[in-house]
C-alpha cells in the first residue's frame, strides 16, 4: 500500500468513526453492480473528488463538477459557451439592474417537492449572502417573486456577466424543503437534493462518489445510467486502471504517456483548453515576505518556460503575453516585466533585508499536472539565487483550507475562470475584501477598476482594465507570478463517445455513450 493509499484509508476510517459524509441517499437500496452488462455505467478515475455538495460553500472546483450533474441552474452554457434555457425557459433584461426570468413549469426536485419561484429566491439569495460565493453571486441584490413561475432578479449594479454567473453550479437551485429537513448548511454538504439529470446515491469523502440517472428528470434523458467516480491520486495508477478496464475515463495522465495512449487502439486522449492559470502566490502581508525586493527577486528567479518545456513536456500552455487571465476568457495583453533573469534576481535580493531564512512554500500534490515536481524545480531555481524555500507538499483539500485560514507565505496554486468572463475570478483573487485574496494585494484603484469593468461590454475597454490590474499585482506589488495556463487532459477507452470536457472544467455527459 503506497503512502497515498495509506493516507486515504486513514481519512476514510476517521470519517467512518465520526459518522460523517456517508451515502448521499443512504435510505436507498444499493444499486446493481456496474458489471451489469445491461447498465451503462461511466467509471471515472480522478485525482480528487467532490468534497462538498453545498455549492455556495464549495471547497474546490471538483465540487462544481459533481454539482453540475445533480443540480440545475436557471441557464446553462451550450457548446458555443452561450447561455441557453435550463430551469428558466426565457428571460428579458428589463433595465440595467433588473432581469425577468420565466421558469420551467412541472419540474420537481428528487424529493418530490416543486421547483418554483420561491425555491429560486431562497437559493440565489442564500448564495448571494455566502462569503465563499460572493464573487459568483454577490452581484444579486434580491429576487422578487412575481408569481409561482416568474421572478425578477435585481442586481446591485449593472452586471454584464449576469447570465454567465447564473450558469455556474454555485448558483444552482436545490430543494429548500430538503435543506431544512437535513439540517441546513451542514446537511447540504453531503445530501444534494436537486433536479439535475443525476442523483447522488453514495458519497465517501476522499474515496468515491456514485450517481444514478434521475428517472424523473425534466429534460432529455442521458444514455449513461450511472456514474462512478473513484479517487486515484497517482497518475500512473489511474492509467493502469484505464488500461486494465477498471475505469473508462481518467483525469490527467502523465504527459510522457500521451503518445502511447494515442497509439493504443483501445484508448484515446481528450485534450482541450482549460480556463485556469497556475501561479506562484506570495503573501505580501506575511512577515517573511513583507520586503518587496524579496518578492521581486523570487519572480525573477523562476523560469516558467523551463517548467512548461521540461517538467510538463509542453502539454500545458505558456502565458505568452496575456497576464493572469487565460486567453479564451479575455484577451488582456500584458508582458510580464523582464521575465526570468537570475542575475538580476541576485542583484535585487542583495538590496533586500533577506538573510537566508527559510521561507515557507506550500504546494499541492496530484491537483495540477506534476505539481509537486514543479514545486521542487521552483525550489531549486530559488536556491540557485540564494533563496531558501522550505517546501511542504500538502494534500489539496488541506492546502485549500489552510490558505483560507491564513498564515500562508508562498504557495503554488491555480485559479479557474469558470464563468468564462474575467470579472468573477479576478475579483476573487485580487479584490481587497475577497476571502480568496491570499496574497495581501490591496489596491483601492484596482478595486474600483474591477467594479467599473463589471458593467462593461466593450472588449477593448475590458482588456485594457484587466491588463492594468495584472500589471499592478505582478509588477507593482510582486505578489503573484503566473506560470502557465492549463489544458484539460483526460484519457478514455476508445469506446466512449460524446463526453465534453468544458473549458470551465465541468464534465458534460449528457451526450455520452459507449460504442457497441
């Protein structure tokens, strides 16, 4: 048993003893085994799985993947990333801050209660007043119920990304009745009661989650009857499981296996752009990194090109002049200063107050492609200019919780633009009052620029603002350094068709099926 498996088993036993995170709907009988040839079961091997079904208090983006299956939103993205009807059949913008939505009639949640205007009001206003959901839902002032199937959503200010944000699972609609019955916020963590195409039937945190098709789903029924997600942290173990037919789809195989997978007639790669950056964050408010010259020296000492070309074998995308924001979200041109310059790093370091003290450096394991290896290379690059980074590899959920609790100094992390527009994620990452601002970036002018951009629709104006915000965070404060943009990288059996790995990282299986 390797160290990942020992750790997973230990967590599993502790959670069992605490009677936490048991089956989503434990009252239901256990479904038939996935070996049943007549049942179309999609088995997915992920590095990490859902940690909470409370979308407004989500822990990480994998929560949204599962949330996308079990919950519906008012609107959703089509394959052109345009808003199309979901629980709302039509909508109209009444004025700059008012939107009328006409709801789909006859929809019920899996507990049998109706989806109606009161449910929509409850869910959206709850999200709008939840700290972790603020960037996605905080634009909502209140929801006015006109009648059982009509609402008017009032925004706090003109907000161009209204439909984008309402498509995100964070703004999902669930059963208020079940929410109260199951104990409110805590019950929602592992008891999702939505109206989506699937329902969760079993959930053991850090181990697996199982889903069955919602036979009362209001829309077109998916061909896949059951989804089984298993946590397999190591990329090599995931690939072996795929090759041996134990799973059908895996997340992020090793980049040196891509060519072998493509050459195997039984397997295929599924690769697409992913709206997420990976970066080094430096907490400008931490005692260890208060010195601006030290943060600047760290930036100059890191070589992102070496990371992409060598460690990631060219399978992720270089920043190439677009700053913090992935180019499919917003073209905001910004060249990052002088780039990699170790000699300049030594000069700047000499002007700092740094005397070789160890600097805390956190990095996840098995969250991003070869993340721990990337962190080790960065540690070496910093050592070459005289910076002592004390690297600690931390399980991703623990790392995320630790960042939220404060006390971080420097970390390797990623940020997803899951609404496919720049305001929401940038506001999360850099707004002075954001609970996700882990790096001490406080710039009232940047805050005002983000607020102004929220209502803008002109692409050139938007690009100019976000280029300037990137410049301020990277070059003025030196609190963040983008390393690369990610790709979605999955491998599957060649018999699997119709899976759409969306740019916002969701896994759409509505058109998925298996060839005979």
